[in-house]
C-alpha cells in the first residue's frame, strides 16, 4: 500500500479556539487539516486558516471546501495564495460545487460544466497567468462590463494576480471535491487532486477512483500522477452503539452528497438506496452536520457501511482496506458535536487508530 496522507477537519466555530485546535492536531501527527467555508454557519474561512497558520509550523491547511459562486475566482485564488505565503507553502485550495454556503442564501450547487470552467480559471489565477478580461468580467454578477464608467485612460489587458510575481513560492495545489461521475471526471481533467465524497463504502470509493483515473487518461494526464483522496467519517469507541450515535449526523451529511438530485449516484444495494432516497426527502439543512430528521432514517447497518465506527481494531482494518484501493489521502472527518464522548473517541483516533493506520500506509 502506497504512503497515504491522513487529514482531519477543524470543528471549533470560534476562530481563536480553532487556532488552538490546529496546534493540537499538528501535535497529534495529522498531515493536514481542513476548514469548511460556509459563511452563514462558520466564521470566514480565510481569517480562520490564517490564525491556524500562525499557530502551526508543519501541518497543511485547506479549505474543506469553498465554492466558486460566493467569491470570484480571482478573490479565492488571491486568498489561497496569501495563505500560502503566510504559512510557508502549506496552503491547499479545496473547491466544490457548493452546498450549505449556497443553501443559506437560497441557491443550489453549480452546474457541472460551469464547475469545470471555474476550476480551469482558478488554475490560471493560481499560476499567475492572464485570464481574458471578457471571461473574468462574465463572472461578476450585476457588474457593468467594460471601462466606460471608470475614470481610466488605459485599462489592464487581462486579469491576473499581479502580486504573485513578487514572491518565490510554489503554486497552491487545487483539489476538487466530487461525488457524481461527471463531477469526478471534471475534477480529474482540471484539478491537481480529486477528493471523493462517497463516504466510507469501499465499492463506492473504488468506483470513484476508476472514474477519475479513466478521465485523467482520456485527457492525456498520467492517471498515476493524479492525486485522489476520500472523506470518511471515523469514530472509534469501545461501545459501537455510542460510536454510531456520534457518527450518525456526519454519515447522513456525507451520504446525502450521493443523492443530491433525489436519485442515487454510484453503486448501492437496495437497502442503501432506500435509506438514501429517504434521506434526500427529509434532510433538514437547519440541523446540517448536527442531526435532526436525517439521522432518524439511518439504521445501524447503513452507519456501519457508510461510516467507520466501533472498536479501534475494527477501525484500523477498515482504513487499511480503503488504503488498498489506491487513495493518496484519507480525510478522517470528525463529527461536529458537543457530545462528551467525542473527546474519548478522538483520543482513540489520534493515539491508537492514526499511528496504526500510518504504519500500514507507510
């Protein structure tokens, strides 16, 4: 099994507490940490990650994830490059089609074709290249296009992040979060990494990896050069009933990505399909990531299949099996919960599961 990076997510809503959490996660040996960009649910992601960069020295820092609707690509690329400079080259730009960040302003995820277009533009900005002015201006809703109403004699011929040339630093890696086959293919063609949102079900992750590698090869990219990661919910606990309870909200959120259009994407059994379709019907965005009606439709088997829960040795075996599928990174997602048992579970994850999984993937 090839060497795998092990990442996790930040959970604190208070940015100053987030910096402390980042320092702890770095000390616990994680390779990278990510923070969600959902402006109505959490503080600004770039301010948050900047504080984390100042509190750490080794761990990579990523948006997990941002989107290309709430910010112009030039704004996102400039923010990510600023974090790259401040952190000493530890920034990663994770982008998706949008979920809660859009839902809380009454919008739906970006269409696939537009998503791929935005990924390509982000890559141009991150490389310090010129983006044609008509392309850049077309992504500014409500703006007057052109310079007729601006007091300038000569305008820029193209749009680019000019300040990047002042600093010698590596380009920020761009990774795309994807679930459906078209999104996975788009990510494989344009991003540096594909991060699969297919939960912890091995058949589904294997399906996603196959799609990504074939799309890369068809686009004259070396399939082995494409980095592939996966988001999985891992909750170790000696009492599997407790582990399931802690994992339920996160498993529901992850499973929902595979039924966003009210049809199941990817391989699934009849029982899994039934649960996911019900999940799409009842999902309550007001309790996104926390619980509510969505956890009531989950059963023990579904949580066990779409999450990794239970005793330490069981969790280690499941993670090793995912590693054997060929992922380069596993994001072991921590539940966004205040349950007192979360700390017990995290200690097992950091002190027992992570070292054993790292040894197997080294």
